């Protein structure tokens, strides 16, 4: 079961029209007289109905804030606490930086925790003590952005190249990996889904859903997780980020540490966290618009472009989602196309270890044709 399977419920009728009708009908029955429009009593009751309707809305909202499906904000934080879940805070971006000396030294050169480096006005700092061994010229160290959130993401290798806190014999620094992992505070939807799966974490037998829950608890950057065990006692955890992006090695290591904690991993499991295998496909199709919709041609073309982007996002947001041209055709037809001729992709079965990624996109508008 998923949350979306649950039916919508209302704790009370919030319709102002229904409330007004009930009040007037009740008065007319008790007083044994008809209230026509403009009657002072009717006007008073209509004003009263408006106040009651507002109160009904508050009552309905308040009651729903006790349910996981409807709760939002601080109310949701209170609800998920019942299953031992807490909203994930914003995380800073991380990467690996290489510190290089001007010359190898005969003694160890310390790299203290908190040494700051920067790219422009975005500052990072080392997360723990490290050192360059005697006779060595450089050392790679993990650094963390000093500002939480996505601001520190997507700095390419070499962009972090300034040191703020100098140390002896220093020559240069440069990040060797792209900065990733910076996330904003966990959204309501992500928190709600994680709390819904939280009971799976109570398992002491290393269930698929338990491992997936703990992996997602590391960072809100983790949006989907596959847990596979092809060999008894060996567990592969395969996480992906938003839009199917590969996670950084730093985040992969954090997930591994979390999922191998003695309070999470059964004693006999050998756990690995690995990147998914990418299955690439090209997107190539031609579409036509009916002459009956010629006035909407420009709008439909824009809608088709959006439908294609939505399809691409849908295709790679989940591990193991088959490459399905039928879904593409459906979305393009819903956007207003009369006919769609898809050259590629063709249907391709995707395993739970794999994720589909588009390489090229070629969309051809074939023009207007008769119905």
C-alpha cells in the first residue's frame, strides 16, 4: 500500500452553502415561518453561517493535521515523531581537495581540522585532522561547505583553488571531485514518504525496505534506493539522487557507514553500496497536429516539448523503470498531438540495478494534417 491509495476524507462539511441552508431550514421549521431574501433574520443567519463555515474549515484542517497523509510543516514533524522519524536538516556540499606542498618534507605536515579553502565567496573547511606524511608532496582531504544547502553544489574540479588558512610549506590546493551533496531542509513530501516506510526499519533481519529506509535517512539527496541480494548474506544497496543523478563518493561512504552500523545491519550480512549501471537511449520521434487544432498549433508544440521533458524526468527518477515508448506516446498525445511516430527508444527491460538515461533528443514537428 502507498499513501496515495488511501481515500480522501473530510471530518466535517465545510460548504458554506450547505451550512447556510441547514441553519435557515432549521429556523423556518422551529419558527414556523418562511425567511425570504432580505429578511433581517435571514441576513443575521447568513452572517452566522459564514462564521460557522470558517470554524468548520479550521476543525477539518486541525483534524487532518493528525494524519500522515495531510499533515504539513510543524504538524507533520509532530506526526512523524510517533514512528521515531525526524525531518532531515539541510546538508552542506562536500568534495575532495588535494593539498600540495612546495617540496617534500622530512617531517609530517599537519592539516588541522577546520582549514578553510574557497572558490570565490563560497567557503569550505576540512572536516577532520589529516596530515601529509614525510617524503610526500600532497594529500587528498574531504572538505565541507560552511553554508548548508545547495549553494555549494556543482563546483567542478579545480574551481576550489584558494586557501584561507595558510600552513607551512603550502604551495597549492584544488578540488579533485565535483562538489555535491548539498541539500535544503527535507520537504514535507519526502518526510511523509520516509515516515510511511519507517516501520520497515524495525526489522532485525535486514529486509529490503529496512535498508532502503536507512539509506534515505542519510540525506534528502537520496530519492530512490534498490536493495538486492543475489548471493546469500551479500547485500547490494544502490541509491540515486534527484533526477537519477549519481551520488558522490562521500555520500556513498556515509550511506555505507549508516547501513553497516551494528544497530542496523544483521551480523551475517556483507553490505556494499554501489552506483547503478546506466542504460542509455536516444529519443527520436515525429509528430503531427490535426488541422482542427491549427489555431492552437504553437501552444501544442510547447506542450509537446514539456511532455517530453516530463517523460525524461519520469524515465530516470526510479531505478529499474523500463524504457517505455508507450509512455512517451501517451504523454505527447495528451499534449495535443494527433499522430506520433517514434523511431527510438524501443521498449527495453531495465533491472533494479540499472537506470535509464537519455543521450540525445530529436523532436520533429511534421506539420498539420487532416483529421
